[in-house]
């Protein structure tokens, strides 16, 4: 029987594409030098477009955890771990490996040594300071995502054990308490690494525990959407969100504007710890406010507009855009073949080159490599299921 978790939410695809464009604009402005040159005005807001990463994480928390939340809350079997891992690997690795090896062959990446490149291949480079921004520099977020993929089944299994002891589905309030613990734990971890001077933790601010709060917000949305009708309070919250889509989006923008006015550092400079922590919190709040109304089956006109086919298509291929765009902005390849130089202030020219080129290559990657592999994996599992029946 098909559950609602199998229904594709096109609005969320569009949000993924929107987040990718934010990151492209953020990187384009920074590499051109425009952000720093205008730090006292518009640059302060452009530099906050890196909120796109937080939106990614909220979306991942919701989409990845939702099937598990459905199983836990309604007492059905969890997704099979092996199938889940294979599907996640099929979604992430082919496109990433294609970009990594092609860009390495074009001398478009910074590679420290063979060992560092191997770390990039297995997306564990962010765990060592010397390799953290080598390879595809923005791929540190993939290390967070992959770590999250690994722990989600283990997190769900803890509640399965509880379910067996209780002989019934997991209570929604128990799940929400656990997610609250994860949320607060991320801030405790950030405080710990701030107070600890240990070389192994030099890059811990971009590890999974440091971003678990943002992912937990998305997981909380999954629990909200999957909550049974008997959870009347959550049902009221869900209906309220669905009926106030525009208000939530406006509030999201307002919180984001606040994040641009708390004196966070611009560019590569570091903020004071308490400012950085506040900015991280505001990013999470703005992201969950933005994503929430598109998760609750709202019939608002804004949701329908966001679900426009062109936007959803951009979201579908956005992974490739995210992987490829930096190669056209800076580094050896860009210096040799692109019509601009670093810190020349040519934002518009860069954007007009980078975005179309990234979309073209991302489309090729998706339709030739990524989608066929994902379909092959899905068909394999579907065939096995039919044979068992």
C-alpha cells in the first residue's frame, strides 16, 4: 500500500533549487570581491545568503527522517537499512564522483596529496584541517549529510526497541523530546569545541554534531506531518501552518534580516563565538519557518506558485549545480578559461557565465549518470519485492 510518504512534494524540490541559487550568488559575490568591498551595505546581506546550507539541512532532516517517523508513529516496519543505504549512496556518490574526477582531471581542484584525494573520494576530507577545503570545497556539507544518513537508522532503531517493550507505536511526545535533546546537544557540542584546544577538533564546527540542531528541526517537521489525528495539539499546529503560509515565509525573511544585522563577520573573517552562535540559531529558525508551510500539504497559492515546473526542475538538477559551480568561479581552471579574474568585482558577468554553465553540466550529469543509477537501484528493489509476493 502506498503511503503519503511516497508522494513527491514538488514544492520542496523548488526550495532545494532556490537554496542552491542562493549559494551560487553567495559564492559569486564573494569570489568577485563584491561582498567584502560593500561590507557596510549590501555586502552584509549577500554574505548571509549562505543560509542556503541551513535550508538544505532542514530539508534533509524532513525528507530523510519522514519514512522513519511514519514507521515509528504508525507502528509499521522501518525502511530496510541496506536498501536505504544503497539508495542514499546512489543519490550522492555517482554525481559527486563524476564531478570530482572530471574537475581533478581539468586541474580545477586543490589537492594536497594522494591521501587527501582519497579522503575526498570517500567524503571524509572535512575531518582533517589540511584537507577540509580541498577537492570540491563546498562538499564539506556532503560530509555532514552522509554522516546524518548513517545515524538516522540507528536513531530510529532505539525507538523500535522501545516499541517492542511497549508493544505499540512510539509516542509522538517521546520522539519530540529526543529531537529536542539533539537540538540542544548541537549547541552543547559547539560550546565544548569552543572551550577545548585540541587539534582533532579543529574542523569540528563543520561536523554533523555541530549542525544536528538544524537537521533536528527538519526531523521535527517530519514528526509533525506524520503525527496521528489523536495528537490534537500537533494537528492544530499543522493546520495553523497550512493556513498561514505567507505569514511564515514573511517571518522567515524577517529572521534572516535580523541575522544580517548582528555584526557577524563578512567573508573569511571569524565572528565572536556568541555572535556566531546567535547567527547559527537565526539561520535555523529562518530555515524551518520557510520550509514548514511547504511540508504540511498547504493549498495556498504561494505553494502552487513555488511548485511551478521550471522551479521544480531546477531543484531536481540542483545537486549538480551545487557541485560544479565553484569550478567556474575560482582556481586554476577559472583563471585560464573564464573571462574574469579574482576580486575584479564582476558579479553579473560571473553569474551569467557560472549559472548557465552549471545548469548545463548538472543536467547532463543528472540525466546521463544520476537518474539512470537511481532508477536501476529502485527497480531492483521493486522487482525483489514483487518476487517475494
